[in-house]
C-alpha cells in the first residue's frame, strides 16, 4: 500500500491570540510543524501544541521562519547565510526544549512562509538551513518542497529529506508555489485540493496553474493551519487519500529515498 504523510503548520498564535484550530487539525493530520517564536508562537503555545500532539501520536517538527511577527513570516528578508544558519538552529533548539517537558522528540524541520519560498530557489539559503539542521541533530528530517534547492541541499549534506507537496496552494510552471498575491493561489475548495493531492501521490505529478504537468515525488503533504478552511480541507484530503488506497502515516513511519 502507498503511504504518505499529512502535515500542518500550527502553533501560530502569539500570547493571548490564537490562529487556526490546532486541536481539530491534530485529529486529522499525522505530523505537526510548530512555530518557534519568530514568525509566530511563544513558549506556552509551543508546549501546549507539543503536549497535545504527543497524546494523539502526531510527530512534531520545528517550523522556523524569519523574525517577522508583523508580517507573519511572509515577507522576504535578505540575510547573510551564517546569520540564517544561526537563526534556524536557535529555533530548532527552542522547540526541543519545549518538547522535553513531555518526553517528546523533534523529528523534522520545515521552513515557514517567505523563508521556505526563498530557500526553494536559493541554494545558499537551502544549504544554510541544512547545515543548521545537521549541526543540531543530523537525524532530523529536512522537509523540502519537492524538486527544490532545499531537496538538493538535503541530499548534498546527506540528510534525510521528505519531499513536500501542498494541498492548498497552486504551483507555477517551475514547480514552485504561486505567490499569495495572485488571486486563486490559495486553494479553498476541498474537492480541488483532493484532486490535486491524489494526483501527486498516486500519479507522481503536479499540474501547474497554467496546466503544465510536472513529475514530482512527494512524501508529505501540507495544509496551512491558519486558513479558515483548513480543518474541512484537511479532513477531505485525508478521506480522499484513503479512498484512493493511500495510507496516511506519521513522518517517522515514512521510508525515504
């Protein structure tokens, strides 16, 4: 049976403010990418999500982003690569500390927002993230947009890599995510999302916004937890995958190339 992981970006509130329904999404997904305090999140939020993920058997990962609370980490920031490397290591360490409260272990790292988009195209950024991962714990899984510079960096650094696809985002003809500034780039229709992910997993291809078919293998699929449609879309995606004969498992149970 074909297996795939379903992940979500979560823990993205701050202080008294919550974004997304983390508890509901944790009932559906199998791996959680938890914000580490830079683009969102704080110690209390991080610990709460870790503990709730732990009780549900959901594997946890660090979701580091730019130091950009106002922009939710979705504004591009040019950085020196050594500064970026330190910033990633710092955020991974923060989640490791929170995970220790319930005897949980951080298993993967997935960059957030603009950082993810930039590292998908910029080899220097992708390698800096990979070096930080390797320095903190070389057994961590680097979650990388399939076919991107991040995937190449992970393989160059001999890190485990999970090739990521997106349930709720459109792709351009190069296999990168279409900018959120473009209307329709965020998929809110569950039926459209189900069709996209089943095609990714079963047929090994994505279809761009303009209809181009691109061969891409995927190990994990992301739902953005901050979207109002996230819970319904994630539930539909999981049901659609299982109906197509695909087993949805934690990232730690995946076999990587």
